[in-house]
C-alpha cells in the first residue's frame, strides 16, 4: 500500500454505519479512493471505504452471481467478495501481489471489492466532475456517477450505492 494512502487514511475513524467518522464531514468531501482495473482508473467516495486488505483466501459459495467470488473471514466478520472485473464484464485475470480487496460499507453491510491495484486517495472537486455519457446501452454504465477530470486524465467515478442491488445483498 502506498505511503500516501496510509498517511491519508491513518487519522480517520470508522463510524458505526461503516463510514469514516470525523469531526468535520467537509474533510471527506470530494475525496476519492482511486484504483485500477485493466487500463482504466476508477474512483469510489472515500467515505464508503472502511479498509483495504491484500488478497486472501476466498471461500466459494454455491449459486451466487458469477461476479461474486465468495466470502472472506475478516477478523471474525464474514463478508462477500465481488470481483470488479467480472462485475463490469471484463475478462478475469489471476490475482497477484498488487491485487487488493477494498472493503466498503454498502446498505449497512460490508462488501469486499477485488481490484487490480489501489492507486491513491485524491481530491476531485465537484466542479471537475462531468455527468456520465448517455446511451450506448453498456450495462456497466449504470454504475458510473460521473467522470472526474484530473490533469490530462479522466477517472471514472463509481456510484457505490448501485454496485450491488439490495436484493443481492440480502443473499449474504
């Protein structure tokens, strides 16, 4: 994990609802965790991220959607793990030492998201976020909250609440 990420996340406390609790909510405004899938960078609002752990043994659970890899036991709590490549209909790949599980709080539940690598925690001001493109019919476009302009690059900002539907969460 990068020292930038460690320094940024160190002073934050996790609240009862699984989001970061801080004296001032403004400290988390416009803050995102950036991670990579394939050749693209994606972002999640940092307030939904509870922790980042290295890839570990995933116990497969039968009769789950193809993108749900299974569950992990994280300090006594069993959490479902979603492979984000498979969720976005990208080709799967072997996990390596850079593969991480980003644990998020979603609908009062903890969910692990397998990503290729975690990049950094960064600020993307609301004025630099454009709405997602319309049309195209791509299923994964439903998860996009916006496109963040960062220098000469674009980060795909995901809508954490749409990554998994409530009825899918109830199955865990």
